[in-house]
């Protein structure tokens, strides 16, 4: 989920914790737990700092190691331990339990996104992306905000957020059923479907889909359960030659390929260099595919520039390459 949603979830968990008598009856314990749930609810995303290095490192590692099973265990103990150093009089077990819950919930709510997470590390590095909740879901976010305002106005925070989380669980079930219906219709229409990537939008009745069949990629939209195919591409294997091998060895392209399960590629020849482009088909927006990896190789088989990331216009992409935003 987005940062704002993780933060309001941390506050909400602090309110929910007041149902715990150890928290409810001790203001110091409550403040410690609230700090733990807020920090714990955001902790796995501390890897966002990797953006300062470059996009390749960020794409390869974001929602990776920091969302793994060992990291989840570590975050809960580390955050609770640090807080306990400042307030040693509080019960550590209860502090750890609520902080640990916040960390677990962070990872769990990332799994239903289209972006996904590597939550099953170290057992597998596979990306788990269920694709039935948008990264920013206004219903989930504003339900939390409404609960926080009700709390500020005097409502019992424990029961308020217990009700809200019951509603949210039902909402998740509803969105999962919506996705299953979309997948069923696609399978009926394309019996040779190999894989379907769904991406819900902020609108309840609109979804994006990327469909992989035995020999083609289809990109479409689903609106009011009506599927419309907007793009179609031949599924062509990567050529086995020195140029493509050099492209795949590039750090930006390699990071892209480690993350993107549904992509097409193209090779463009220019006067003194060749540009190889990889395009993720899951994120079509305004007739453009913004998540790409590009590498330029000159006629002497030397890498010139490369880039991976989110770019919403061709002009900006070329500017990134021209200025060497991510030099090889």
C-alpha cells in the first residue's frame, strides 16, 4: 500500500490496542504501543531509501528482503526493543505483540497489490502479487481516516477500529471475488491463457489486465465487468545473440527483468547505436506504458547509457538517457 495508508493503519492499530487491558489501563504503555504500531506499520518500507542510490537497486530490492519472513520477525523485535529502552517500565511482551502485528499487517496488505512483495523469502524469491487491491485504495484509506476522526471526537477507539477492520476484511473478500470473476471471463474468452495480471484502479468498476497466452500478449481494460482489449502483441522469444546478452547483463535491464513477469521487447537501430527496450505491459496509462528498461549499445558493442523506472513520456525518457541519469 502507499505510505499514507500504512501510517493511518499504524494509528488505527494503536487505537485497536486499547482493547488490550494492559494498554487500556496504562497511559505510558499506550503511548509506547502507539509509537510501536506507527513505526512498525511503515518499517518494511524503510528500503525506500534505496532510491537515493539508483532505480535499479530500488526496483530489485524494494519489498524484497525487508518484507521477508526473517525481516518481519526482526522488525517487530527491533522496534519494540528500542522503544522499551526509553520506557523500560512497560510490559515488553504486549509492546512487542502489537508492534509485530503492525509489521505483519504491512506485509499482508502489500500482497494483494499488483506490485506485490517477496513475502515468502527466504524460501522463494518469487513475487507475490495478487492484484485485487489498488496500491492506494480510497475506501481503505478514508475508512481509517474516519475512524481516527471518530476517535478524536470521543468514540471508543478499540471498538471503532474493530468495526472498521471487520468492514475492511469483507471489502477484501468482495474485491477478491471481483477479480476471480474477471479471471473466469478471460479464461472463457482465451482458453489458451497462460497468465493473467490484474491491476485494479482507484475506481471500483475499472481494472487493467495483461493477458499472456501461448503466442500473444493482450492488454485490456475491464469496466463494469466488460472486457475490452486495447493492445495486442506477438509473443516473441528473446533472440540469442551477443547484443541481447549484453543488454540483459546491464544492471537496469537485469533489475527490470527480475521484477516484471509480463513484458515485450523491441530493438531500434540508429546511425551509431542500437537501443533495446523492455516494456512492462501491466501498467498501461493513457495509451502509454510507463514502466520500462532501456539500454543503448554503440556499434563497437559498448554500453552507452541505460535506464529503468517509471517514465510517462518519450521526451522524458530520452532526457534521462541523454544526461546519463543511470550510467552503466
